[in-house]
C-alpha cells in the first residue's frame, strides 16, 4: 500500500508514530509522512534540524514532507498559532508538495491537536483516499480539563469542529475503550469507531542494557522514576507534594527524565521546597536511551490530573513501563488504573492524591525484592497479552488494506 501519514509531530520528536511508520515500511508498504518542523516539547525548532534540515528528510525508508509552522513557544498564544499554522501549511503547502502522488490510505496520528485532521480531510478529498484517524487526545474534553477553553459557547464551537473532522473519517481508532462513547457524540456511525491502544517501542524489554551514566549513583536508594512529558496533565504539583512528604526518608529518590512546558516551574518548586537532594531532573533524552535510564528505576511513576477525561485515558508511557518489566506506581483514575490493578504490577492511588502517592511509594519501598520482581513479571505479561506491538500493527495493517479496497463496513471484525 501507499500510505500517507499526517502528524503534526514526527521524528526527531519522540512519538509512537515514528515506530509505526518505520514498521509499515519494513512490512513492504510505501510510507510518506506530512509533518511540521520539529519543536516539541521545548517550543523551539531543534538546533540539529536547523543545522541540517536535509538530514531529516527520511527515516529508515519513510519519506518525510515538512511544511513550515510557528514553533510552540511557551505561551498559549504561540501554541494556538502553532496549531493554526500547521492547518494552513498542511492544507496548502502540503497539498502542493504532494501533488501528483497517489495514496491508497491516509492515517492521521492525533496526539493533539485535533486540528491535524483538517489538512488530512482536505487531502482525503484531493487524493480520493480513505482516511483513518487515531484519537490519542480527546477534544474538546482535554481543553476543558486543562482550562485552555472555558465557556459552553467556545466548547460548542470546538465540538462542531471535531464533528466536522470525524464525519470525514472512514475509520476512527480510539486509544482506550472509554474514548468510544465520547467519540460517538460527534460520530453517530458506530461501525466506524474501533478500539486501538498504543504499544511499547521494541527497545523496551531488552535485557542487556548498560545503566545510564547520567544518573548519579547512590548506594541503597529506592528510585522512583518518571519518564516523559512534563506538562499540566501529569499533575506535577501532586507529585512534588508527595515527594515533599517523603523528603525525610533519605533512601527514597525521585528521578525525572524528560522535558515539557512545566519543566521550569518544576525546577523552581524543587528549590523552593528544598527537594534538591531527593528530586533530580535529568533532562530529555531520545526514546532509544530510555531503557538505560529505566535500569536505575525500582518503580516507574505514571500520573494524570484528577479530571474525568484523564480517567478515560491509558497514558502512552504506561505501555512502555509495562514492557520494561518494572513495577508501576500509578496516581491515576479509570482505565489506566484498571490496567495496573488487573495486572497486579504495582500499587496505585487516586489521581490528585499526594498523600496516597507518598503512601504507595513507601509501601513499595518496604516490599521484599522478590515481590517487586513478581510485579515486574506481571507487568511484562500484560504487555505481551494486551499491548503486543506486532499484533496491533497487524490489525491496523488489515484495517487499512480493507479501507483501500473500498470496504467501509464494521472494522471491529478485523481484530
């Protein structure tokens, strides 16, 4: 198949769509990605890209077509301009740069914003190709939960935009089962909505990895590691409150690997709360380096804010954590928390509960090593059972094949 992927973020930015595109090429498909200029999460165009933009035109056989965008910056105005600029550039410049190219299917990776669907919908019309839309961030619910959009009128406008995009999709893939009823509010054809979760990149679960030298050695420490985006959704106020409650326990150490819009605030709070000895910010590293950092973790931390929308979400990092075979401490509600509980792969508490998080970490730190090892085995087992990469990509491959053949019927029977 000739597949066009539309994703506002792509390599060298770290997103699961990178792995998916490369795997589709490995399976014999011709994959082209329409994307913007790499600037996530720092908010500025990557230096290495500025120095050698031609060096980022291809990734292991994936052809990359980039369009100019306004970088995210650090303000909400810049973020809005970032979203709008990709809509305009992707629709106009993207269509021009893809002129003469034919595609059998278009796949949208919507980690946010939903507006990535607008240039994809235009290309669907121009290229006469079916459109599959992978919903990883649920609009307008996420905007309301983060306080980005307030007021029923404006939320209604966003809702109509979502409905406009969904109506132009031949297949809508929900990253969690809880997303499906929300998507159905804007897409009444339930046969077009299917469950399609994320998976862990194949680098996780590899046993022979040298521990990252960037992590300071500390004999006898119990290390709680957070890896990923440092943003509003991850509820760092509660995480730091839990760390503050435990700062008298010199054995417990919190390691933060990543970057994001709240990273500066987190650094300030660490100093203000006197947590420099117990909370270490190690910076952002490529996803390929993450297994070496995980080698230092006794448990891996996943957290989301206490909002109804986040209770419907399975955080993408959770699949990577599970595949690594390391116990999880989860400050989550809903579907993500259910995964941890069903798997018996860690200990959780309610979202937004720093007291509960501190207690969970203390309890994990007091467990015998054999029990932690067993939790790690349980994590790896549910990863293989429910989030197997090859099985999920094969399911997607079959869906796209059927769409390209003109089959618009109920896709759930494919997997």
